[in-house]
């Protein structure tokens, strides 16, 4: 199967945040595509962690994106043609406890990555990953589009909205020439899948509760989010990077990657569906958090559908089944099913006629 027009084969790719949940899945996929992958990130935040389980064939450099000199060293070593920037402080509740960490990691970290790209000859394409929470959320019953107002109540959301402004500034101030690198940002919904052990996220918290043999207390079972498997948004990131590498300047912009409208579900519905695949899961409603968390958030991905030709491959029920299967297998064996699930996803994408994969 040929993926993404074969664009990543032999390409030098620098991936920040490769030790995290999405970053480790992306490193695995890029290696499968034949890219020369260099990762730059902090040590994994949890044990076990997905990166160590994968043992992905990538150059592993540990460092903080807030430290420009060490970041520049990593760029000098890897001489990247493509940069995927995923390193960030990614948790809403954690941003309330340590707001300066969110601001420095997400805003200055992004500025440092873009500055390193600006100073490094040979960089052709840059994809910066932000979040669906960059929008000024008015809890509308329709999805936010890329040109809707940015904002954020909590420090995490606000800092990610600021990242979008940093990206736009670098694009306009430094990369307007025809031979300049092309930079885009990607905004994805709530991502699920095996290998996530972050605190204060639904599925990892459930996994820890199962391991401890206790029910999980849920703060907001009625909250509605756009849920999708990690490979869905990664296919969008890779498709976007492919178009930038091809020199498509129209793609140097902001993009939403989210599930079908029907897969915007309440937390309680997700828990009930997961329990069908993993009967040991138990949960109960707990006291609501005093911290503000949005009750409703949806994305409008029509632009990615019509311009990029990107579409989700998996329905939510299959995404949940794969997620439960991954954790149950790891719980029983200590091993990761990541590569097998990537193969499953590629076959499903080909069967669904996804534009980025051909026989």
C-alpha cells in the first residue's frame, strides 16, 4: 500500500513530543513510512509509557522546547526537512495548578520551534499541533470553523490559542517568500487510543481504576466532546504535511480534524460503550469540579473534507473497541498492539477509499 504519495520515504523528520501519547504513535507511523525520524522531548511522564513499549526506530533526543540552545542542537544534528511540533503541556486541569508552565511550554516552546525552523536551512514543511480548545467556546450546538474567534477560559486553552497567533505571525513575518517553508496548524478533538497514561484524561483514568480494582469517579458525565481514535487525527497531520512538502501554499493555514457529527458524544455514553468491550470497567458520578470545563464542544471539519480530501475512517464504536483491546492486551501481556492496530487501520482506510492510501 502506498501512503501519502510516498512523500515521507527517506525524508528527515523532526518530531517534538515524541515520548507523549500522540507523538509516540506518530513516530511509529513515520518510521513505517520510511522516514528518518528524530524525536525531541522530555522524558515520558508516566510508567509504563508508550514510547518505551514501542522501541521505535528513531533517534531519541531528550530536551525541553523552552531551551532554544538545546533545541537548536537537535535541529543541527537532524537537519530536518519536515517538522511536526507536538511537544506541549496538554492538560486543562494541570494548567490551573501551574499556569506559567502551560504558558511557557505552549507559547514560548512553539516560538522556539518556529525560530529553530527559521534558522535551519532545508526545512520545507512545518505542522504545529494545537487543539480544538483554541476556540472561544460559546457552547454553540454547531461545530467551530477555522475562521471562528480564538480564545480560552483556562490557561491551557488560552495558551494554545496564543500558539495559533505565534504560527500566524511567523508565517506572515518571515515565511512569505515563494521559497520559504510552509507552516500549518492542526486542531483535533478528544483523542483516544492505546498507550495514553496521562493524568486527568478519561481513558487513562479508567485504566488506572481497573488496575486498582476501584470505580472511577466522573466529574462531568454529561459533557459532550468530539471523540476520535488517535490514528484518525494523525492521518490528517500526515496528509497536511504531504501537501506542504508538495509546495501547496493553500494548505499553509489552520485545519480542523475531528470525527463525524454523530461521534460527538457525552462522557457517560463513552463509558457505557467502553464497558461493553471491557466489562471490568466501573465508574460512578462524583462531585463536580469547581474548575471551569466546557460542557459542549464540536468541530466543523468541512474544509479538511473538501480541500484536503481527508475523512475519518473509523466509527466511534470501532475506535472504542480498538482502545479497549489495546489496554486489555497490555494488561494481560505487558506488550503493545500498536503496530498491529496501525496495520488494521491502514487496511480499513484502503477499504474505505481514503485518499491518502492506494494499492
